[in-house]
């Protein structure tokens, strides 16, 4: 395995398949497409804020993610929001880069079921 494969394997070990599966209340089904569009816009805003080293905007975005994720049944969005908020407060750019990358990965792989 090359160096890139090892990095990917280590990274993927952090999230199991269960973390990518979300069950959302059936009465929220109509709201989820807009919710997901907003999360993808948020991801782009996080990337721009990181590039500009705008830690206050990163903190605010992380805080919002923390609240909105659980509200819609996306607990992992809330967990990552907390990590991003904490990274912004401490100015930990490496942590922010890692968690923003994890957020992008999560958004691209999440599987949503309604009940």
C-alpha cells in the first residue's frame, strides 16, 4: 500500500458506516433537500473562512452546525460543529482543516432514511 492508501485507511477508521446513516422523522422529509443544500453551502463557506483565517466566522459556523444538526437528526453534523467551534476558539488550523475535510466527506456519503 502506498502512502496515500495508508492515510486514507487511517482517516476512514475514524468514521464507521453507521455514522453515515441517518434516520429522519418522516414529517421532515420535505425539508431535507433544502437542509442538505444549506449544509453544502456551509461547507464552502467554511473553506473560504479557513483560507482567510477568519476564526470568528469559523466559530459561528461551527456553533450553528452544532445546533442545526441534532434538530434534523444529523448528530454527526453537531459533533463536527463542536469540533470546528473548538478549533476556531483555539486557533488550531490543522484541526479545522481535518474537521472541515471530514464534513465534506460526510456530506458526500451520508445516507438518509425516513420513518
